[in-house]
């Protein structure tokens, strides 16, 4: 199954997340199919960038967002 999920990047105690489309069998920080956004919770206010067209396209193709990814997608203003 294809999922839209967060991939952790950044240094120790300074996380930076990339929203990716990946096969659920791949490791959490491993291979991915496509990058669809970024999320940086360490700055004030938190920075969230989501490519709305790519996210909607992958959801139409059957990709399932994780709970956290879904919350961030809705926060970015994407109507699912």
C-alpha cells in the first residue's frame, strides 16, 4: 500500500520533516517515491509547505495519508 507520511531529517534534537509518498513496506526514513512537502516545527511559527496538486493526485491514485500527515495536509488547506 502506498502511504503519505513524514520522514524525519535534521540533526539530533533539531528535527525537520519531509512529507513523502512511500510504499508502506519501505523503512520510515528509507526509500520514497516522491516528495510532496516539508514541515519544520522548530521555528516560531512552524513552517509548513505542501504541494497541494501532488497530494490530491496521489490521494486520487489511492495513497492513504497517516494520521499526522492528514492533520498537516488539512492544516495546509487541502480539501480532501
